[in-house]
C-alpha cells in the first residue's frame, strides 16, 4: 500500500460512515416523532438545545480539553527543539504555526485540538519529549499536524455533537412517555403502537449505536493521519518506531479520561489491548500493531 492510496481509502471510508450517521439520525427523528404524538416539535426542541451546545463546544471545547488535561502553553525559549520541529513541519505543510502546549506527565503521548488550522493547538507530554528521538518526534508531530490539516479536529467535534444530539433526543422521547405527551390516534392505533415499540427500542440502543459510529470515525481518522503524516516527512519508520515505543511504555497518562481519550495518538489507558472483535468495536484507536504494519509497508 502506498501513501496516496491509504489516504484516499480512509477518506472514502470516513465519509461513508458520516453518511451512515446522517441516515441514522434522520430515521431516529422520524420514528420518535411518529411514536411520541408530538410530531416534529420534539425533534425541534432537541435540535435547539443541541445547537446551543454545539455553539459552545465549537468555540470553547479546546480550552475545556486543555484544562481537563492539565496542559500548559509554552514559549520557544521553554523548549526550542519542540518549537523548531513544529515550525519546520508547518512550513513544509503550509500550515500556520499552532499554539504549543505540554502536559507534565511521564507517559509518552500527544494530541491536537482546535476548530481549524488558524485556531489549532498541538499538545505533547513531557514523557514523549524525553523518550523519543528526533525522527520519532517528527513522526508524532507530523501525525498531529495532519489531524489539523485534514480538519479532523473539526470533524470529530461535529461527530461528538451528533452523538450528544442523539442522546438528548432519546432522553426527551423517554421522558415524553413518562409525562403522557403521546396523543392516542384511534384511526391508526396499531401503526402508532408499532412506532411506539420501535421508538422505545431505538431510545435504548441509539446512544450505543451512535457511540460505535463515533469510535469508528475516530479510528479511520487515525489511519488517515498516519498516512498524511508520512506524506509530510517521507519517513514512515519515524512514526512507526514512535508508535512502537509509546505502546510499549507501561506508564498510563494520569489526566486521561473517557471524554478526551480519542484525541491522543494512542490510547492513554495503558494495558487494555483486547483483541476480540467485539472489544475492538469500543476502542478509540485502531490496533497499534496494525498501524505499524501499514506504516512499514509504505
């Protein structure tokens, strides 16, 4: 597999998954509206709340993520090597230089966040600076800059919002049943009862399905960032070796949590490498072994 085919394949798979997400939401809105008796007012109310949440998330999610991670912004004089690495790769990729943050943690890891290339952040742990050589650090930074250039930071924000919208919609539907908002239509009673049953099933399962789609998108974007990063450095072994070192390091990230885990270059919760296909559905990242294998085949 070459770099260009890997990028094309992962872009296609990601947009197919996003299309599935939109179809799923549309189906969910239709079933809930039919079953509740409120019509589209239920979906409209949920959409307003989701819109307010998404507006706040769009402009302030990066600050929340950095706060949760305990990251601190640094200047060039604080770490010239890191700054020069980011600057050189930004010049090569045509990206504006992002803000640079460091998490004081011995566990090697990194992530990018923000809403677009002009408002982006690259964050690394102190552990990654201590444990990786120059070529490996360049591989990691090129991966994170690829997330920025490919607008993954915005895409994943949109996906998180869609997952939240589905959860709100399912919650409103279940509450509407408790508070008796459903109007009984005698002319189509059997049909509406079927929609009611479908609505309850979807309300229970939809948050799980939405989360699975979110994780699938996250995994595909990791493959894409790996391929795009290699296109930037022209040295697959740098990133492959970095991933190998990071995955073998036994120290978990102290500030890791479920809300931010998908942002990091590898899973920050060390020691959870289940290989069963069902377990892998709930992983935020594709298997490290698979990523390294693909990189070394380029």
